């Protein structure tokens, strides 16, 4: 495993890069905080990695939000649905979100984390190459608007990024057939 530290003062965070990182709960544990944790993922990634991530989270795992796959999910309507879930579940500022998926999931989860109760913790677990090398790094979060892509957003840093290189091969191996519910 390699670790790249993004030095941003009090918003610094590590990026862990390597194979089989989703099998090592010691990596994630220091970044979870003390509250309940919600996983935000999509219908393609959930059947592949949700159970593994739930095991990593242990007793802190509280619920999951499974969104449809695709860029059209990156909307204010989806954000409103995430807020509904958080408010109905009485989630507080100690709550953490885990973004399990590609760039769309990372962007929308980060934006929800940045804006819910003026900011809660989140962790990025990117599952695509582009998300691992670009969208999960730098704190770019946001949603699209009818008049432009990524027009509504903020810069909000994750607690950490876990870039498990083993997940990159799963979509080529044909394991990505979704059999899951939509949010």
C-alpha cells in the first residue's frame, strides 16, 4: 500500500492506494468518527462491494442509499432524497457518509456531506479509474443543473480516500449486472 498525503492544514487527508484495501478494516477505522455511517452507492456497484464495505464499517454501519447509475442521478432531486433519508433517520453532525462508486457517486455524496447540517464527514471509496485518479481527489463535489454540468457544488475534503486497485478489474470480468433496488 502507498499513502499520498494531501496537505491542506486542518482539512488534510490521506489517499490510500493498493490492492485489497477493502479487506483491511484497520485502514478505515481511524477516519470513521464516532457516529453512524451511511453508504451511498449505485445499483451497479452495490451488488459487487456493498457487503464488503458494510463488514468494514461494522457496528457503525447504519443504512445504505442505492441510487440509479448514470450522470442524470447527479441532480438536486437526488440531493433532496438524500436529505430526506438523513432527516427521517434523525442523523446528526456525528454522522458520516461513505461514497462507494464512481465520480457521480463521489460528487453527489461529497455535496450532500458538505451541505447537510453545514458539513458532516465523508469518505471516498472510488470504484472507477477516473474516480480514483481525478474526481475523488481535491474535494470537488456537486450536482448538475439543466443549464450546465457541475454548476452547483463546493470544495469539501473527505476524511480519506481508499483507492483499492482490485476493484478496477471487476467490471471487465462481467460481475456488474445490477440486481438491486433503486433509491
